[in-house]
C-alpha cells in the first residue's frame, strides 16, 4: 500500500478541486475571452477562481495573474521586474532557492547582471540584515523563498519590505511551499510580487499564480493578447484555474485545522525515527519550519538507496533534485547550509500532507526504520575493499 | 500490488539500455521474478540530454531506452549515481596502467568492482537476493552444490572472459539469463516483446573513452597528471635508438601503426619498459612468447586448486582463441602459464583466463611474458 510522503513535490488532487472540475466540465466548454454566453460562463468560473486564490493570500482580485505554475510565476516575476526597472543591474537572492529562481538568475548573470546570493545559517535560515546590507540604488529586485522546499525553513521576510521599497527595488516572495502550510498575507508581508503554485495546494499541475501589487511594477514576457491585463497573454488554463480556486478555498477554510494535523503527524514521524535511528540529524530549524517537512540525514546509508528501497516498499520520499535522466543529485540547499557532500548524499526529504492519517505515518515510520537498518548494513562496509 | 504470494525473489538487473540487458530483464520478469531495473550513471556528464554522447554507453538516450523497456515490461526502474566509485575503481586504475606501460581492460575492473561488488551491495540494500546482467555466460550448480561459471552457448558472443573474478559467493547470487541464447535469438525475443531497442547497434568501444569520439590515448593524456607522462626512446632489440615518442601510454604490445618509425619491413611493439620509458620494437618473426606470469589470480571455486600443474586452455585477450597450456598456481595469488605453442603479443595488463572445457576455472592479470 502506498504512503505518499512527497507533498512538497506535488500534492494529490483535492476532492473539492475534482468536484469543481467535474461541475465546470459538465456545463460545456468555453473560452473566457469569447463574447457569447459560453464565454461568459467560463469567465465567471475563471474569475471566481481568481477571487478564491486572492482570498487565500489576502490580496485583491485584480492583483492575481494566472500562470502555468510556480516556475512560470517565478520567471515572470524576475524577468518582468528587471525589465521594468531599466538601468538597475543588481539582484539579491540566496543560495538555497528553488531552481526556478536560480535558473533565471544565472541567465541574467550571463547577460551582465550582478547577482548577490546570501548564504543561509547552519539551520537554513537567511539573515534579513545581510539582505538589507546589500541593498543600494542599483538593486532592481530582491527574490527569496518564504518556506524552503527542501528543509521547510521559514524566512522572516516582512522586515525587508520597507528597506527594499526605500531602495527603489522590488521584493518578490516565492510562497510555493508556504501556501497552505502557514497563514499568508501578501498585504501584511508588504511584498510586491508573490508566487503561488497550484498543484502544491491540491489543484491540477499546470496552474499557478503571481500576485502583483501593482500591474505597472513589471513588464510582460510574452506579447500578443489582452488576457491577464496583457501580463500573461494567451488563452488561460481555465480547468487548472478552477481546481486551484477550489483548492485555495478549501485550504483557506480549514488552514489551522490542517496545520495542526500536519504538525502532529510530522512531529510523530520525527520522534519515532529519532528513537530508533541513532545519529539521525534534522536539517533545518526545529521551530521556524512549515509543519509538513522533515529533512533528515541518515547515518551510514546512501539517501539514493534509501529512496529506492523505500519506494519498493511503497513509501514515496525524495532527495535533492533529479537530473534529466532521473539520477538524484545531492541537495544544493544542504551544501549551502554547510553539510558535507557525504551528509547531503545521506539525506532524504519527507514531506507530509493534510490527507495523511496517523496510521499511515506510524506505518511509514516502521518501514523507514526497517529499511534504514537493511541499507546501512548492506552499505556500511563500503569503505573497505577498494579497487 | 505486484508482490503476490507466488512471486519469485527480487533481482536487480543492471540495465544499459542495450538489447542484451533489456531482454535479460524481460525474461526474468516473464519468469515471475520481482525485477528491479537499475541503470548506472558512471561518468561525469553523460546523463543530460545535451551531452551529445550518442554512441557511448550510458548516455541519456540509453537511460531512456532502459526506462521504456521497464515501462513496457511493468517493473520499477531507477538510475543510480556510481560516478565516484567508477572513477576510483575503473578510470583511475585505467589511466595508471597506461602510464605504467600496461594495456588494461577496464571492462574487467567494471565487472569486478562496479557490477559485482558495489552494485551487488546496493542490491542487498534494496532487499534483492540476486543481481542479473545481460552477459553471455552461464552459471550452473554442480551436484555438490558448487557453482560453475561456463562459457555461453553462443561462442561468438561468449563473455565469460570478463567474469573470471566471480567467486562462489558472487556466483550464488548472480543470474545470466542470456547464457543459453544466441544474439539473434535475443534480438528476436526483443522484437516479439515489442522492445524499441531490438535492433539497436552494439556498443564496441570502451564506454567512457568513446563518448567524446576520442581515442584511449587522448583520454589518458587528458586525465593523467602531466608529470607522470613519460616520453622516451624507441629502440630495437639490440638497444639501438630508432626514434623518440611522447609517452609510453601511447603504445600497446603488438602495435604496428603510429610508431613514428619507418623501416622497409613493418615493426611491432615488442616490449614497453616503464622504468626507462623505452619502447622496444622488432620485426614480426621475433614475436612470440613461451608463456606468461599472472598476478591477482582468482579461482571461481578455490576448492579446485591443485598443487600440481594443470592442463587447461587459456585466453590471453578477449578476442583470442583458446590456447592449450599448463597452469601452475603459485603463492601470493600468482601463477605461471606455459603455452603449448608460442603466442604473439602477450600483453601486461590484460587478463589471462583459465578454462577447463566449458568451464572458467579463474584467471589473473598478465604481469610479464615468459620468453625462455
């Protein structure tokens, strides 16, 4: 029986999202840009979804632009912001960001931009004063994740809003892993841009949103249509948006309940493993962490072997990121936190979700302990017998 | 779920994306084994679609071929990262051997350390009782419960030469599903199963060398510590200098081309002297050795070792016929092999494998020819 512990990679479709999708499909097709009644019906559903997403992050409806997902939202935020801040050639970020932030930054660096990447502390947290110290009149953008996808570390970004605005730069917050795991308010955070991903909330994959405080802050990346105020032209993914709206509404209506449930399960899993695996390490802060994520270093076992062995037992976990061919690479986040390559190679990310049960988590803990014992026994002699 | 009560044991199949390992995995799956396909990422940048390593082994395309087979045959498939182990146990010794004037066979090291040591231990970690490969060789169990490594029925494809380091413990946990098949039968089976790689061409070159289209000489030059590259003299058997060379790693015993020396009759590399960096060349007539000394000798079943000389047949290169010889096992894992007739190009660094009829008794690494 499958136990899915990889919710930071993607959550299953929520039942409420599926119902909303069925209902929408049952009413026939339609392009929200069309003038006729079918188009009007589609537009109503689409705009309702936008309102639901806006409510989840405490934003106004017109501040939400739908994208194809978190990656596109991050690209639109970063490239769109530097295009609009013409002349400013500096970007501040961190070493522990998601590849959909690191990738655009690398591309801009090759175009001649200066990118400053702040290092995290040993717990994976970013010191905001280090970011503030880097701000100057050449800074176009500060882009940081609110909750880290690999360790779950929550960054305290609210103190950045004022100094960033004073410097004339924009603040982009990637909340892809934070949404649904903590209370979110774009308004109170004071950011200019915020990324939210659909399928991490339990919507379909292929939908995401970018919060834009004021539409004049960024330039579009594509041209050729009036959709999304011209910031994201093209016929929108209305099916995806409908599921994202429903998921956002569900999450919003029971956020504290789900946070309590996930905290309980995650702490139970951590303490079970802690008791049975001597030498296990938690990567990331103990408290300032979203309630569903555990990044653990397992003594004398390769993370790769644990991941595969657990998969064969029906427990789905992850490690770092996968290369194109599907081989796992050690996490750049753990390396930036000062973990050795060996430790990074021995680490797994377990991420939980609101639909898991205590019984599943207890069973997963027992399987992980059993598999760790077998793997560490088989791999312990690895250091002798060299060719 | 996949594991029913009648499910046979779990087996990890090393998959390259080629037709042989694909059919090996498919046959085991059909036979009811709990197959887990594993492709090994062995050298630096071959796992990205842009690597451009089309002809080399274990490129991105090859991994995708293996993955498609796993999807078609419905078993799990993973790519594992073995780059560090491969560099340490295969590439470094390969470069070191060439720099020492020897001609290594990296497939031997890869089988010994990567497939039948590191991968076997990873398979244990995954709860697998067996590992399997697409090698053409057979393992049989004798009446006394001992395991015998035998040549493949398809003599053209027989790869038992590369497997002589396997001992009882490894043989007991290894499956070679193709040992009784011909290559044509394997391709036909692949077609019957609808595997997309049924007609994929065979890999010929050393996988990590050919990936950039270069030669092994260039590979060694690129990967060697420049201080260890030994230029020197090319001499004849009397010690007279015929020319200069820019590194002994560029030569192998019996080599004729690329000597940089012209004579009316062709010259061949007769000996490489790593101490003085001399490459000794001679005409063809002088080539031929009485036997050889081998080191790092291992036996597939040590209980069959004899204190006396044994009449065996040996192979001194992969693509070489069997030669009648006598084998004398000596101390410290060494052995002396005397050929029934003189043999050309006995090459230090290559393996000498001992056969008794169909059976692989064991083998060792050639240290030096015997010339008396």
